[in-house]
């Protein structure tokens, strides 16, 4: 009999452990911490000749570009087979198109990096002309960044200098507005005075004319 009671107590305690595990999972999900994306790096030598020979000469290089993307989609395990997720480096693309649209390379060595679902491909070994071009562009970009930072500093200093000047300008504008309002009030008062004087002068002229007329009989007036 005591053995049965022990088993029942153990069975009662089991679902409690399950609920605890569920709560732990919920707390991990509710935290909302970003999952760490694993970074895959691989190197491939991609054969292209077999692919671009399937199309006419005036489309060979474009077919080679598509063949690289299809190869990487298959080997980097992108499930939906979306070619837009493959990003080719500018210098890799330039190396493919150096000999024109009719003469692409037979094969190409590529270094591939996968971050999440996006795959970026670049040349494994750059030729000297592309190395020189890349170094030159990096220097130009560095100079541009330095100039932009210097401009920001100068503009910040100029704005600080302009702040008191702007306060003075606002004061001067307010004073000018007050002066203009006073002038407008004076002009309006002058106009009202001129109107009243004109009315008085009209009444006076009418009375003078009546007085200046000669005396005539009523019969004559008729």
C-alpha cells in the first residue's frame, strides 16, 4: 500500500516540472533578445565554361554572372532559391566583364561570406589593376570623409557665432516693427485730422456763399 501512494505522489509532481520548463521557454521568448547570426566563410572555384556555352555569344558574360549566383544558391543552402540574396562584389563583376560580353573567363575563384540569408561574394585573388583601383578609391573616400568632418566642425562653430548675432537681429527687427507701428499710428491720426478739417471747411464755405449773395425779393427769386 505505501508503494502505491509514493507512485501517485510522483505522478502528481511530474506535470509541475513540465509547467516549469514551459515557463522557462516562455521567458526566453519574451526577452526578445536578437539571435546570433552565424557567419559562414567559404572559398570556391566556380566553373563557368560549361554554362556560358549553352547560350549565344552576345549573352555569354550575363550567363556567367547568372551561373555564379545559381552555384552559390545551391552550395550555400538558400532554401527558397532566391538569386536576389546573392550579392556580387563590384570588382568581381568588373573582372567578369573585362573582356566584354563575348569572352567571359572559363572559371573564377571566389570568397563567399554568408550572414543570415544574404550571401556576399568577392574575388579570392584580385589582379594588380583592380588592387590599384580599389586602393585609389579608398584614399578618395578617406579624403571625402575627412573633408565632411571638417565642414561639420566649421558649420558648428559658425552656428555658435551666429547665435548672438541672430539675437541682435531679432531685437533690431522688433524695434523696426515698433517704429513702423508708431509711424502708421501717426499717419492715421493725421488723416483723421485732415478729414475733420475738410468737413469744417465745407460747412464754412457754404455759409460764406449764403452771406455773400445779394438781397433779392422773393418774387425776383421765383
